[in-house]
C-alpha cells in the first residue's frame, strides 16, 4: 500500500490525473484510471521525439492502373474514412504554431496517447532501497502490487456509437476487419495502426502482404498439380507397373528379414499413379518458380515496409534508451566501472560469470536439440519395427483382399501411422520446448526486453526448425539412400534393417508427411489460439453475470478479458515463419502447400483480428520499424530452400533416372529401342537378385513360388545382375544417373541464385515515390521549423539595433 501511495503521488507530480473507482463485481478490487492532460502530452511528445503533422501531403501521386480493381476489395471509405496523409516532424512545444492542430482532442491519436502514458508509468519511481531507485509499472505488476495495467478499448465491439461525430473505432474494426464476412477484403492498416500502434500494424501488414503473394504461388501450384493429374494416364512407367504382363510378372524381393514375403510389383500400382501426379515435369517448373517467387516476395516486402516506415513515421524513429528488465535489475549485486560514463554501476554478474552463463545456456540448447533428434530416431525405429508387423499381417496373397491391397500396402500403413505419431510428438514437444526456451533465456538474464525477445526468438526458432523439419529431412534425404542390397542389407543399431523406399521413390511419403503436419498444425494452432481464450472469457462472463446484474463499466469489462502476454506477437510470427519454411523448403514434393497456406492465412488474419478485438485486452502500442529478427530468418530459409528443392528433385524424385533412361539408355548402345522412349524403364531399373544368395539371417520363411530363381530389388540401386563378373556392383547406368543428379543440382542452384541476386539488385528497397516524400518532408521541416527560427532571430535583432541607434542619437 505504501509503494502504491508513493507511486501514485509521483504520477500526479508528473502531471497525470488519477481517478479511483471501486469494482462493481468485487468490492475488494479498485481501478485507478489515468488521464493525461494536453500539457503532459505535449511535454512527453517532445521528450519521446514523436513525429506529428506539419501540413497535409501536397505531392501529386499517380493512381495505379489497378486502382479500380483493388477498390473492389477495400473497406468502404464511407464507413472507415482513409487517413489523411501529412508531412511530419519531431514535436517541439516552442514551435507549436507550426504544427497542424485543427483539434486538440484528435491531434494525438489513441495509440500515441497510450504510448505516452505508458512511457510515464514505466519511469516513475515508487521506492528507494540501498540508494537504488525502484521504478516502473512492470515491476509493480511482477510483484503483485497491481494486478494489471492496460489501455482501455474505446467501447463495446457489439454496438455502434450513438454519437455520429465520435464513431466507435473498436466496433468499426470488428465489423470491417475482424468479421468473417470480410475474408476477401483488404485490411484497413492505417486504422489498425491508429488504434493498436505500429508494432501490431506492421505484423498485419506483413501477414496480409505474404497472403496476397501466396495467391500467385497457389495458382501456379494448382496448375502444376492439375498438369500432373491430366498427364498421369500418359505416365509410361506407371502403366508398366500396373500392366499384368510387365509388372505382374516382376517378383520383388522381401523388404525385411525372414517374416516378409516375396510380392508382386503390381501391388504398388495405385501409389505409382499418385506419384505420377507429384513427380512430373510440372514439379521441376514449380520448384524453379518458387525459388524466384520467394525472392520477389522478400524484395517487394522491403519496398512495402519502406513505404509503411515513411507513412507511419518510423523512418528516423529514435529508439529510446530501453528500460532495464526488473528481473535483471533485481539481480544487480556486482559493482563495475562503466567505460562510457566512467561511473560505477551495478550488474548481475561479472565477465567470468557471464561466460559461464552463456556456456551453460548454449549447452542446454544443444542438449535439447539433440533430444529432438533422438525423438526423430525413435520414429525411425518405429517405422522399421512396425513395417515388419504390417508386412506379416497385411498378407499380399490372401484371396478376396485385392481391393484392400491396392490401397493398404505395408509401406502406406507404415507411412501414415508414422506421420500421425510424428505430428503428435511435434505438438507435445512444442509445449515442452516453449517452457524450456523461456527457462534458458530467463537464466541467461538479458538486460532489456529487446535483448530478451531476440534471444528467445533464436532459441525457439532453432527448436521449432529441428522439431518440425527433421522428419521431413529424413524422408527426403536419408530414407532409402543407404540400404545395401538384398544379399547384404544395412542395419540400424545392428538389429533393424534400414528402410527402403517404394519402387517410385520416397516422394509420395514426403508429400503425405507434409500434408499431415501442415494441415494438423493449422487446426491445432487455431484451437489453441482462438478457442481457449474464447472459452475462458465465456466462463468469466458467466461467473460475473451470476454474481451481479449491475451494469459493468468499460474498464471492468476489459479487466476480465485475457492478457496479451509479455511476448505479444512473438508466437504469431513464429507460427507464420514455420509455415513459410514448409511452403518454400519442401514445395517440390507438395505443390499444393501454397494453397493450404493461403487458405490458412486468410482465416488466420481474421481470427487474429477477432481475437485482438474481442477476446484480449488492448495492447500497449509500441513503435516498430520492421518485422525485426524474422526478416533475416526468412532470408536464410529462402537461400536454403533452393538447395533443398534441388536435392529433392535430384535424390528424392525419380525424375533424373527417367530422363537419363529416356535420352541415353533407351536407345543403342545401351538400349534396344530405335527411338527415345520410356518403354522398358521399369524392367531396366529394377536390379536382379538371385534368391540362392540370401544369407541365413535374412532368408524369408515363406517358400518361393513358381519356377523363377531371381527377384528384383525394390529400390533403384542399379546393379549388375548375378553371373556378371561384377555382380551386385553398381553398373554404368548408376554412374550416369549420379553424374546427372550432381550436374542438375549445380545448374539449378546457379541459375536460381543468379536470378535471385539479379532481382535483388534490380528492385530497389525504397521506391522513388517514397524517396521523394522523404526529401519533401525534410525540406518542409527545415523550412517551417529552422528558417522560422532565423526569421524570429533577425526580427528580434533588428528591433534591438533600432533601440541602440535611438539611444545613441538621444545621447548626442
């Protein structure tokens, strides 16, 4: 109580007006309402270097050719009027007359007013202990002296304002932005920024821009998918798999030791047809397109970001010296000399202690990353062991199961169940690693909130990257690559025989894994982010209504909403950047990923808007120039995406072996066809193995049927047949394919990287229009503020000179 009294007295001394009100629902609860008069707003606007309007923007801008089209998707200008553009300058009280002030009540917008008040609340002291000043609302909240501190929503989101001259901004945001009916409408970004501040505004601007760019990627992805669907019937190698005279006569070797049986290639007929859809020429085109698309997205976003920086007055935004985090301040026990100020100051640890903390934190991060990798290895062991079970139970030779066998093969059953289990483990680990990352960052003890968020961002992204993508990297680049051959298989842990891919490759399994993770993640996140706050608020309103039928004022209604959390939009950015990784890193195997992301993001924008507008307390507005550390993370993903997609096409897809066969091995001297063709591809690429060469440890229990003495390898290892002087060694076709794969990766990477860097060079980060506006604003600032000072000085000096001359004359 004493600390509250001192704090509130100091707030009054700083010019704020306080008003205490007792709660309607709980008599023990008291609300302290804070009012900021005009003089206080002007004083701190100058202290904080807040840029405010000088005069309306008088630069003529040409309307875009697409303005008529975009107008169809904009919010009705009669409902939410467009914000007038102004040239601005850092506020100075002594030049008050030079600023554009038609109305003192609207000169400072709601976000600016809240930011000024929070600035004061964060810097007023409430106690002095051992000559150390204790200050700031954050520490008072952490110690429970106050229960909450938040800006008020301006009204209810359910009802419009009764005063036509004072519209309800929250109601307008709900109806014209957050409501599902606006799912195809553009966002009123200036209005969002005015109400919530630049930090939230820049997030929704980025998310909207990313979603709009996804439209192009989704259209091309769907076109490539449809191309695969239309050409699958002309897929020669798939027809050979399904042909009873070709695939029906090919007996495949068992895929595991002892319990697995010999099987017929036609069993994979359905999966080969599906593979033709995703493993087509369109996939290559789409992978190249996405490599260029991601560069265009990042470059055009930089231009859009530069426009917003100018329009929202963050171009020359001066970061205030950030307040030290209370957790850091509480641990300050060591005295050191500040090299800059040459004064003693308190720090929580010495240089040696800092090194020890950083070492322990880094070790902890690597330990937990290794734990994630261990969980992935556990999934791999599950695949290997369960495949044995499915191979023995899903018998391929039972009468009447032909329809089931077409769709439920051991490979399919193993792939789908493993993907589902992998998704569940990912979601569980997410919850655990979120807490682990926060614990490690708390132990690291960053000095400011920005340092804290940057440190946590790095850790969380590393955890999420390994957690979400490791299983996809395994399927894409490791599964089926190191398996030996039937007579000499490779074993995991000395016990489990390494996994083999389907005869068509692992691409279909990678597609399945991506579809389950991307779709499941979107559903789970929306439940977690939207449904839980809604249920909590519903329960809270029900309990409040049961206690009282009195009219509950605005401040008490807002108090019962959910707090936004210290990290604010951190998890929203993290979710979208992880999705961006799925859309770019593995898009060669799943061309429908941009479409899924587009649908998810269209819902995400409205759900996030609905959540902020109706379910959460109003956030303290904050300035933000850009999306921060997420920009370099996305640039890193974009560079990595070129490599992963090139390697997926080269090593996971079957495209390169088919092209090598078509151009080289279907015709003499290696082939027997008179012209280039895909006929005979399946027969020439499945290596032959003599069943008498099986070792006792891997020899199947099931008896051999028919008169054949050989079986074929499941995967395309391209080896010499039994009886050859180099039997079971790699043949010439294998080395041609390896050379072609390496050449393809080098060519594709160099071409895309060249185009990427060329685009980056050609597209300037700041448009010419924005540059002109910035120059015009600087000119006006110089003219209106500085030159006026010179005029006043000249005028004053002239009067002094006249007085001096008159005085001299009178003396003579």
